[in-house]
C-alpha cells in the first residue's frame, strides 16, 4: 500500500479484546507510520499503547478516533514478528495485542518513545527451507558435538541462533560451552533481568546483523535478525509452558517461528514428548538417535515385600548398596519428590486436618523453620501447639518429605555427611556423602557427578492427574539413569509398569508405542486437541453458576457438533481452589486448536461474565 493510501491503521491493544480496531492516520504521520510500530491511541476513553498491524483505505465505521502520536522511530516489530504474534494469538486464544506484549520487553509495553536507529534485517525465505530435527541423546553428553556443528553451520551463513534452555540456572553452562566455539556476539537473555537491563539487552541483540542468544522460555521471542537456527534443549521439560496468559508453549512457538522465518529447528532431548515422537513417525520431523557407549546398572526393588511404616522407607537392598558405596567413598543421592518434613498433620482426637485456608490442600511441615507451608501459594503459619478444632493436645504429622528422610538417614549412617537439596538450595552440597534431593537435582545433571541414585517412591510420579504422567515418568527415569554414573535403584510397587520395562533396556520404540496407543484410545493429544476453559473467583456459588451458563452455551451450540468439537462435562479444576479463588473447568476436544479457538471466541460473544469472575483459555 502506498503512503497516499494509508488512511486507516489497524491497531491492536494489550487487552483481552478482539481487534484490530480502526484509527484514522493524521496527514502528518502518513509518510512515517509502518506496520509493527507502537502508537498512542484513545481506547475506551483512556490513552493506551497500541500496535499497528495493518492498513486499509476505508473503514466500516463512520466515526473513528485519530492516532495521537507515534512512539517508534523504527517499527518495534518486524514483519516476521507481526506474523508470529498473530499465529500465537490464533493458536492460544489470546488477543493479538496480548501476544505482541508477550513478544516485547516490558519497557516497550508502556507509553515511552523508542527512537533508536535499528537496522531491520529480514531473511529471504526463498533462500533455503526450514529443516526440523529431533535429536534423541541416550548418552549424557554426546549431544554437544551435534549441537556445535549445527550452530557453526548457521553462523557460517551469517544467520543468527536462538538457544532455549528450560531453567535460568542452565544458561551459564551453555554460554561457557558456546563461547569456546563461536566468535560472533553471544548474549544471555531472560525475563528475570531488571526491566531496564532487559530492554537494553533487547536493543543490543536487535542491532546485530546476526548473533547467538541463550535464554529460558521467553527467549523464543528474542529479536534475532536473520534467524537461521533455534535449538530447544531438554525439549520435554514442563518449564517451556507459560503459566500466565497467554499459556504458550515455547516448543510450539519455536516451530511457528521456524516456519515463518524459514529457519532450522533442532529439538534436543533424552526422552522427548510423545507428541514430538509421533511427528517423527509421520515424517514431519527428522529423528537422529545418539546411542550411549554404556548405561549405568539399574535395579528395581519390589516394595510389596517391605512395610515402610514398620521398618524404613529405605529397603534392605538399598541399605546394602548405600553401605557399599559409602565404603568406596562414592557419592549417593536419595530422591524423594516432596519438600519439608511431613505432608499431613491431623488431630488424633477430632480428626481435624491442618489445611491451607487459601487453597484447601494439606499444609507441609517444614521442621527446619518450624512452620507449616502451602505447596501451592506459600501461605505459612506456625505449627499450633493445640488442635484448632477441639483444643486437643496432640497433633500427629505423617507422610515423608526430604527433611524427615534426611533425619532418618543421618541416624542410620552416622559416619556419613548428609545434606539435602531442593529448589530453594542455592549450591549443591559437594562435600556431602549422601544427598537427600527432590527432582530439582535434575537441573544439575550436566555439572554434578553422582555414583548411586535411588528413587525412594517411584509410584508417586505416576499418581498425578495428568494424561502425560507416563511420559513424564519415563523421562524422569531416563534422565536419572544418565546422571547416575554406576547405579540407579528404583523402589516401586508397580514392577510390571511399562515405563520400568522400557527404561530397563532403554527401549524407546516400545515405550512410545504403548504410550501413544493409550492416548489414541482415550482421545488425548497428539490425536485430539484439548483446550480447557477455567473460570475462577472468590465466591464458589457464583463461579459454579457462571460455569454452568458457559457450559450450556457450548453444549447447545450446533457448530460444535458439525465441526467435531466435543464438550466434556463441567467439573472442578484439578486445582479446585487456589489463592482464595474457586476454580471450575470445561474441557473441549477437537482436531485443530485454531478451529477450536474460533468456535470458543464466537461462543464467548454470547456469554456475559459477571464481575469478579475470571476466565482463562489454556491449550493443553
């Protein structure tokens, strides 16, 4: 469209409202305004930052507001970014403006001018196709040879690289490896930086004709010019899923960006998601399997032969192994994925259970601080001396966390140095002989040497309200086996579980065949798409009433039946109460997320939500 034809700008804002909205472009701005620029507009009688996503000659509306002013000298978003944010909004059900605000650093979401000169370099998509690969590394560290070659190949063509890691703590390790291999600018980028520092880093990255950027989930939106390669490290990690709106998954966004920009994409994993494995079977993504030279020994202990309540959580075979490894002066990790000392506290007289008043879940007793803590919202209180229900004098705590296990182990092995490690521990206790750890230990897989690892209660990994629990449990065991230099011991009552059978021989094909067959039979991803709509509010009666109204709108809509969208029964959310808000969920099943989101948006136009209730849409 020529400058003279730029009469109307299509603008979106960072609110959960559908756009774009039409605004008149003043004569003085027509030769300056471009798609991707931020503008100041009047929206719903208040001044807001808007984002220009297109232009038109005429509008269907007679009375339009005029753009107040431009905030950018150069577009804050290039054409690829505009297209990517649109794709994100269509797939995840947020507004286009919300997707753009997710893409931009916090500084550029505010009414602040951005007048720095930036050269926008966009690759010619016709130059090369997008090559997608899944690297399945059965060894602890052979993946790096493959990764370094791919990064070097992209940089040799003067194309940038984004390297995603699931945890911020992993950034430094990746940086140190890459700095030895590349000579171009290399940056760390994550949202835990101060807003001013994040913005400065964002501008610096954008000025480069090509560079390498390493960071956590949100780095998938880094403004790397002429992107040639995205590496998603530990692809299966849950941390790639955003918990706030929009509930995007960096795995999916990386795929979208790869297709939009014609860049290569490499997923790296020791045990990839079942969804990605199916993509390789359908020849949509190439699969590279890196075999290990050898695996650590693995031993299963059938806990049906032991009674932990009468003896100990540590079975006789595990005790023998611990003694042997201590004699050989080798490091041991005992893994139990529960923080604190006890997970359940009850009055023996009246049955009163200490629960979080905000989340209605059992409080965990933290013996080190002598307080009760909620595992969901971090609410805490002192351990009461008498029962709040009957004023009884004896409260009994049960269940085992890492603090209780640490206490027991210290008594059994008094000659050993015992320490604990969880997500709040800053440094790994390198001088300890026995480390009592939660799953947080896996963040240190690449830089901590462990000889023996024992999983105290594997069955708890499967007992989650999550259709992906089997896949996550398999990934959990594979990563632990890679981390254990000599031996992995697993205590379980489910000796015939398919996860255990597969990890024994590292038989991936067998595991994924059974996992995918089960999901296909139940109509779960990747065979059917799931989208959950969660209503939450402080008044349970109002939330339930609103949820019933919305459920009936979906259920009565004929479009859902003709388009193959299945509306599941209304039910309390898996987390039924969180931070004083009651939660009810409606789950939809369908073929394509975009089609389902269109149906949801059309239905929501007829839905009048009461004040005080909040609705979120989440693609599973």
